[in-house]
C-alpha cells in the first residue's frame, strides 16, 4: 500500500517527545550561532593583526580557568539574570518592559532608605526587609505603566521609557537631599552618596569558599537569581497564571474569548516583572559598595533585554545566557592586558551573537514546526488508510455471504 512507508515516520515521531526535539533544535541553533559569531569575530581580530586563537584563549583564561575568573563572571551574571527574567515575564504576555532600568533605580532608593532607617534591626532580618523594600519599589514603579496600559491602552514601551528618565532624576534627588550622607570622614572629600549601610545589612561574600578573591564580590545573590529563574519557569509553565499569560501573549482575542481577563493578567505580569527588577541593583549596593553612590552601574536593565533575547526568554536559558555574557564582559580585561584589540570588540561580538541567535532560532523554530506538521499529516493519512482497510474488511464477509445465498437460491430453482 502507498501508506506503508509512512508507518516508520509516524512511529519515530511518536517515540520522540516534542520537548526533546525542541531542545535538540535549540541546542543546534545555539551552536550554529556561536560558530558564526566566532568566525565573524575572527575576521575582525585578523583585521587588527592579532591571532584569533590567542585572543579567544586569553578571554577564556581570564574568565573560566581560575577561581577568581569564575567569581567575577558569576558576579557579573547575577544582576543580569534578574534583569532578563523581568523582561521575559512581560514578554510571555506579549508586552515589552523596557522600564527595568528605571524600576531597579527606584528599588535601590527604597532599599537604601530601608538600610538607613531600619538599621536597628538584627542583621538577617534587616537583609530580608531590605530585599522586600527593593522588590516593593520595583513593583510600585512597574505598576504605573501596567495600570496605564490596562486603563487607557497606553503602550508600555512609551510609558516605561519616559519613567526611566524620571527614575534617574528621582534617584539624584534622593541622594542629594533625604538620603545624602551625614557621616563623612572629617577632612576628606566624599563623592555624593548615602551613608554607609550597617554591616549586618550587607550580603556576605561567598567567593572565599571557592577560592575567589573578595574583589569579585560574589555573593549568595547569585543562587537567589538561579532560584528566581526556577520559580519563574514553574510560574510560566506549570500554573494557571502562566498558562493564561502565554495565551494572552500568543492570541489576545482567543484568550479573551476563552474567558481570560487580559487586563488582570497584564497588570500581574508587570508587578512580577517589577519585583524581579527590584533585585537587579542589590548586587552593587549590598554586596559591592555597601552604600548607594552617585556613580552607580547603569544600563543593567537594557543589557537584560539582550540577555533575555540571547536566552530566548526561557528562564533556564537566561541563566546560561547571563553567564556567557559575563564571560565576554570579563574578556574585556584580557583584551586590555594581552592584546591590541580594543575593548569595543567585545561589544561587537555580543551584538553579532545576539543577531545570529535570533536568526538561527527562528530558522530552527520554523523547520521544527514544518516537520511536526508533516508528521501530523502523515499520521492522519495513515489513520485514514487504516480506517478504510477496516471498512473493507467488514464489508467482505457480508458481500460474500449474500453472493453465497444468491448462488444457493439460484441452484434451488
């Protein structure tokens, strides 16, 4: 029969789980994008008169061949995981939260206020209270574009960009007036900042447990970031809220027809995103500086967008994407010390990597969808053929019996 050749194809499709096939496709796409980025980077390195092997080797040596390097990489990755998760949560619901930058700035202000005003609390309790204050600050700032979108239809990209600028001014006002330092060492010039936080309110360094230098400022916030990624994955993939969020992101019309409250889902996603964004700045004020400075680290929110794209908005993928970003960022030190290639090469390499990942993932996604559609069609054709054979088999004895009865009747006449 014509459908005999379809049986092995359908059997193979059923024997491979869909998630395993999707994971294999994503891994191949990632390897392809890495290969393309490395080849393109090699051409740039050669143009500078350097050896690609030597440059890439120095990047890896400074990043992963020592405990110090690994400590620096994980410390760099920590805020980026929180930032990318904040972006991914909204993206699952079809929204683009560009306001993570402003949300973590406001969160640093609320966290600094909690450190200064509640410094009388015992250390562990103070740390918990400060983290909660940071999350609340991020949630309050994220609630503004969320409410505006739900109530007025204002696009979140416009409102969050505007709020980023307001957040910068709000932080500057806070450290100039209510939170300005008051205990400056006598006879010393101190940059504009808050007072030093209580020792018990800081997050301890854990790098020394692994042999990393204290200068890396690796803290248990990294494990908190990994735990947050697992929680977000569970929320998106295993809860009703996550199912409804994915439905709204895929097809708002269908979700509404199915009884999903789109406005409620969007607002809740913004609040969750704001809570995650509130933890972005904790690495630098609780583990690194010990106070809120004027020269704080900027663009962590925007970098989180790139990391989210690199991880394909998958919470687990974001962890590895942030670590890869940390490796490349740490590689800037290697370039400045061991080669003539400018540090901007890392920025170019990061851009090429994001571009290739987006392109290769889309190609892999389309090919996988086409293959699954082909197998579904083959399975349907096989089932139709099997049904036709059963009908033919059922009709055979009935026709034969009638013919035999007819022949017996004719013989009797």
